[in-house]
C-alpha cells in the first residue's frame, strides 16, 4: 500500500517529462471511434486543462450540483454526523476522488467539533489535488490525521484497522458518469471492503425541472463546450491526432424519460482524422456525433435500486430543501 509522501507529490520529473502513451486510452479511442455510434469515455476529460475547466464549471451559476452538494455538507452536517459517529471507537472516513478537499473539510470540521475521533483517508489520481488537500487540512483542521493515497479509486483502498467503523464517501455526483454496469461494479467493490454496519455516503444528482438540468450542461458562457472540446486537444497532443477543433461543436441534451443528460461532439463537416501514434484514420460524416459523457440524474427509487444491486440498503437521503441533490446514506448489510 503506497501512501503519498506529499513532499514528492509534485516532483519535477512528473511536471516536465512528456506524457507516456496510455494503453487504456489507446484502447478506448480505437474502439470508441470505430463504433457505429462513436463514443469516448468521459474519464479522459481530466488532463490539467480539463481539470482547470471543470473547476470553472463548478463555480458557474448554471452548474448547480457542486453548489447544492456543498450546501448539504454545510447545512445538514449534523444529520451526516449522526450517521457517521460510531457507537464506540474511531472512524475511518475514506473519500474516493477527494480532489482538493474543498468538499469535505466542512464535514470533517463538524465531525471533529462533535468529538468524533477521526482519521481521514483521501484517495485521488491527482498528486496536485492531494497536495492542496493536505495544505488545506494543515491550515484549517490540523487536529485531523490525513492519509493521502494517490491512485485510481477503482483499484486502491487504504490500510485500516478491521475493527474501526469505516465510512466511504463518493461525492460530486461522479457515480452518474459511469455506465450502469460500472456503477454497480464500483459499489460492489466498495461493499467488499466494508463490514456490516459500515456506510457509504453517495452524492447523487436528482431528477428535476429538465430545463435546470439542461442549463447546467449547456451554459451560455460556453465553458462546458470548451471542457468537451478539450478532449480532442488532449488526443491531438497525446495520440498525435489531428482533430480540427473548429470543425466540432458541443451538443448537450437531457431526457426526463431515462434521467440522462448526455454530451456529444458533433462533426460539422465530412472529415477524416488521423493519428500518427495509432497509425489509424477515423472518418466522420457531416453531423455525425461522438458521445462523450453521460450524467445520470436519479430518483429516490433509482438510487435504492442501484444501492441494492451494489449490496447496500438506503438508510437515508440527505437533501437540500428543493430536493435537487442527495447525499444518500447507504448501509452495508
Ligand atoms: C464530474 N461530473 C459529475 C460532472 C457532471 O456533472 O457530470 C462533469 C461535467 N460535465 C459537464 N459538466 C460537468
């Protein structure tokens, strides 16, 4: 188990060496761009520029999920504390995809103020985000022990004492970006690490007025469009592709029937895109789309179905006043 030494998190080698070709990216691009409905998994959005653009999205007025989730973490902290507080002993709080800790520091403060003995295990792929999280906790909550673990939350789990209560957290509505089979797979994996009585706090975006959902992915500022198009810049850079970014447009839609917001890149002309690294060409008809992201919106019933498929039962849905978003408390049974 590798715990990140924050002093080496931003080693110069990492900052300067060219990005090696990622075999998973190659597989995804070849299969996605050869399919009848072209697709590219949204996990590839998050290079440095993509992460910077996502930070920008999170503070846009139309992008409500981050703001509402934050409001729940602050305003309903006591309800969360009641679920998290163990009957005895300490609690290991394990956040999958913690980012820079902005989401969780207020909850950890509430737990600390309530006298809950706490160790915070923060897992993220970004060394930069983990370094920021550690600095934030050092300044704002030095009393809480932070264990930063760098890696993919599909694979990593911290070392914890078997007898302590574990509370896993998967916030940010990130579950909604996973195809259903992967979402269930992730819940099952988390469940396999927990014992009876442990919890998973799952951040889910709820179904609401379709116009509010659509506005979040179709902002007038065009930041989501830049975020979507940045995927093509990344492939140009990392796979030697020659996507012309002016010949693709962002398109977002939302279907209240299945609760899915979907994003696409539309080829505005007939064109052929090449990759020197892959020695492949990909043809696009004018109007042809690449499906780049699904952001699932749930009802309480669909959260319950998802939880059951992953081996959990829903103990509570902790929501904002309008019920736009829920931090659902799932119990390992
Ligand atoms: C990270 N994820 C939950 C965001 C979402 O809402 O699906 C990513 C995003 N895509 C466009 N805007 C934000």
